[in-house]
C-alpha cells in the first residue's frame, strides 16, 4: 500500500475502476476482509477529514453524474470538466483541460464517503468519466469491492432519512444504481410496509427509474395493494418514470379505481406527462365519469398538460359538453391560458352567439 501525492496537474488516464484524481493523497487498498470491516477501520483510525471511495458496476443508462461546468468538443460531445470534492463542499474544478471520454469508463460509478471526526459527513456518487479534485485530503481507494457488500454498507445510512441526515438520500440513490440483485433486494426491503413512509416514498422513485422490470413489478403490487395513500401516490410517480411498456396501463388502472380521490388525481396528472392515446382516453374518461368533482377538475388540468394537438381539442369538447359547470369553467380557464388559435376561435364562437 503506497500513498501517492498527486499534484494539481492532470494525471494520466486510469482504468475505469479508478478515479482520475488530482490534488489528493491517494492510498489504494484491496478489500480482503470485508468492506464494512475495512471501511470502519479507516473511520476509526483517521483523525482528520478524508474521503473513502470505490467503483461498482452500474445499471444500464446514461449516468452523467458530475458538476455543472461543461464543455463541448469539436464533435459536439458535452461533458463536465470535473468536481472539486472540497471547494465550497462540491464546487467545480476547472484546473484540468477537457479531455476525451474513455470508452472504458462506461458501466461504472464511483461511490465516495467523506469522513471527519470518525463519522461519515456525506456520500457522493460520480460517473466514472468525472475528474475529481481531492482538495489536498487523503483519499482511501478500495479495489475489489463486492457489489453486495457495497449495497449493505450504503443501506446502513438510509434509515437516517427520518432524521434528515444529508447522507441518507444519496445512499439510497447509490444503491439504486448498482448493477446487482442485492440492490433490488435492498430497495424492496426499504419499500415494505413497516418502514417509515418517508423512506418508502423515496424507494418507489428509484424502483421505477433504475430497477427495470423487477422494480415495475414491485410498484404494480404497491399501487394495487398498499394501505398507505401517500405511498401509492409516490408509486404512481415511480411508474411514470419507468421504461416498462405496461406502466401506462397500470397508471390508468389507478386513475380509474384507486379508493383515494387524491391518488386518482395524481395518476391523471402523471398520465398527462406520458401522453399517448391510452393516457388521453383515461383522462377524458375521468372528466366524464369520476364521481368526485375535484378529480374531474384535476383531469381537466391533466388535459392541459397534454401536447396541444391532443389537449386543446379535448378541452374544447369538455367546455362544450360537460354537464358539470365547475368542470366546464375549469376547461374554459385552461383554454384561456393556452394562447392556442383554436381556443380563440372557440371563445369567439361562444361570445358572439
């Protein structure tokens, strides 16, 4: 184990499992006796501030997790210059010139823990093409980290969401990005009845956005069976960001059948963002048939969220024909906000009769 002092100059390109670090005292360690044990050994022995990190395989997708300063090369590719781990607690470093992105970096993410006073201060996740400035601190870099052990370590920080600790939400996000069945199992435990709703709600988002088919199946079960209105509502949002083709049909079922008018209304809202014939038909049906006027009004708002060529004609139809005056008034209001020529012609027709 050898500590290497990296200068502010750019370091040479490293394999995807190692970060491109500058301005850091980096010590590489191979995990041989368990991640949790070796992580806590550093946590106990390190007296000052430091970072501990490692690489894990990520779920498929475009994971650009870096800072906001960006450049565009001659080919039109955009990416960040890098992140300063310490400057303003997460600012942008611009010391290094832009460099091509290595194809080897695809498929990995970096998980880093900032430790100070023998406790974890924060957790950050970066895509493997993000250059990092260590702020002159020690960086302990683990190699050979089993994904399941990474998930287990991160899961220990998630319950702190209830106490609003800032490392807990990033811990759940990092878990969700692991390309390992242990991540599915962890999120399913976190979304189970008996966990605090604040944790369950956040887990539903990651199940939909990152966990593919298995996450979709869990969300489908939640929206049909779970006792918590709040959790079912958040699970609908999780379905709205899912890439599974059946997600829209499940959301339509929630919009029609959920016992909570609020949850039905939220399902209509997110259906509008999915667009498509099935979504528009479900929203229109809610306008006509939902027993709750407030849900009908939410459905009218959802029509306004559809692309204009879909939403405006449907709003005009509601304004012309719906039997509920509050619903017609709502449709007229959103038509007035649309600035669409078809809405103007409709108002002329109505007002000049």
